[in-house]
């Protein structure tokens, strides 16, 4: 049946002649007419959201020749750490085995060395199965995949079975989507239901009743998760250690920026949750133990969970010597209101803290007021090269801002 169609689509704008349009009730039902006008050969309509998404995934698998059957899948979920773990694990696997592997994640999708832009941490099922087919056809035998809680809840990975499933941690995030922490955890645990070997952060296992007796590891060390993954794939431990020591970390994860002429260290990190901010500041204290001052520059995203804002403000006050509070992606919220939420009751700003709403000006201020041997953490953007203001995505690359400032 599926072979009768030229393609399968869930977005009417992508429909071409002869395609099957799967109308997801929440997002596609009102575009049925548009899909037909663009040449859809048939439309599948549903009253149940979950059923629609399950069918989209199953039909997509058939459309692209069931690529998952030819691949070993490693899935990593959790609030933080997914990008680092999958990036390092892919590098170790390729160096130890000499084989080609694929990586699907937040920053980018990689098939061997070929880079394919990433739109979502985990693509919609139709696009995910197309990527899996490309990985298979390119000679990959293993795929390291970030699996978001959204993807698990919205059935984007329906039909996939994972050789290894990893739950890195579970902290304050995405409550705006999942509504409760229990629902957030329930979504993530769906990965374990379809995984052969299950690895779980010990702290999560101790706090929640995690079913199935997963293998526990220290979630504060992403490299430890890579070692367990490698063990599950039966790779040589000694060779893995050598490979792991020579891995290149992902962009925007404790990334030290080249700052010629500035007697300070600037680090860019994606930390945008309470746990992420606490982790990066704690790690910075350890990694740069002799620094004269630890500064953190951060904000919080608009139109997202508001409850984490004062928590992050409190963490900044507790763990840094200086906080510069600014905008992140305010979207359609007022940046001033977001910053007020961050400040909250944290007795912030402290005497040496600063609020500068414009992120570019905030970064320039941090650099211009740096003291010798200071460490400046730019938190929240990481790999992103944009800022969302209103409904527009504006180009903003922190590395470029730093280079321009130093060139002056």
C-alpha cells in the first residue's frame, strides 16, 4: 500500500504529487485542503493524536525500507548531557572499530563526516526514518541518537528498538510541556521500554522508583556514560580510554573561546536549566580552581517554564562571584519581566552583580570589566547562533561578539 505513494508527509507545505498526507489532529487537520491542492494522492485522518503519530512512524518506516533493522541504535535521553554523551560515544566507537557511525542530535546530524542540519533534537518520525535510511545506505552500522522527552511523548521514535538506552538525569525543565515532573519522567522512561540494555544516573534511580533494575552510573560524569555504552557494545576498554582521551567535545559545551590579548578565560556553555547551570559553575570551580573571579552571564527563555527562573538566580548567587543577568531567547515575553523573575528574592544583584538586558552589551561589559585570571561563563546559548526576539530569529553568535570586541 505505502509503495503506491511517492512520499509520506505530515506538513502540507512539503506535499508533492502522489504523496500520502497524514493529518495529525493537533497540527495537520486544518491543512487537508492545502495538501490536496498541492497534489496529495490520499489523506489519512484521525480523531486520536497518539494513533495518528504511531501510524505516521510505522508508515514512514515502510516508506524508507525499514532502515532500523540494519542498524544498532543507541538512545540517550535526560535533561542535560545528551549532546556530550552521544558526541563522545560516536567518536570513540569510530576510532576503536574503524567503522562509520551516525549521530542525530541537538546541534547537528552526522552520517559519518557528512553534516545535515538539525531542526529538532529528535526529528519527526518521517524525517527520522529518512535519516536512518541515509545512514544505512552510507554504510553506517550504528546510530547514536539524542531522544528528547518531546519525541518520546509525541511518538517520534515509534517502531524503534534500542540496543542501549541511557537516562542521564532528570531536572527542572519542560514543565510547560509535560505539566508535572511525574509526567516528564514517565515520558523519558518510555525509552527503557524499548531498550535492551538500560543505563540510568544513580541519582535519578535513588530519587524515583525506576523499573527494570537498570545499570546505574555516576551521572555527574558524562564520560562514565560513554564507558558503559562502550561496554554494552563489547568494545575493548583500554582502546576506548585512549580514544576517549582524544575526543573533541561538542560545540557550546564547556567550550573555551580563543581570546588573544585578554587575560581572562571565556567559556561558552549551553546550560539553560537549574541543574545545567549548577553543573557548569561547579565544574568551572574545579577546572579553574586558581581563578581570581568566577563570573556567570545568563538569562532565561521566554514563553517557557517560569518557575525555574528564580531557582537559576539563586544558583548564580550561590556559586559565582559575579552574575551578569541578561536576555536569552525572550520570544514574545518582556525581557524586563523575565529578568525580574530571575532576580526574585535572591538578593540579586549583589554589589558586584549587574543587570544588562541587551545580551551583546552584557557580553561586552563582561569582557571590558574582566580582571586578570578571571573566568567568564557565558551560559544559555551554547551552540546556538541566534536569539529569538518576538517571533523573529535574529543572528547572534557569541564567538563573533567576542572577536569583534577584541578586534577593537
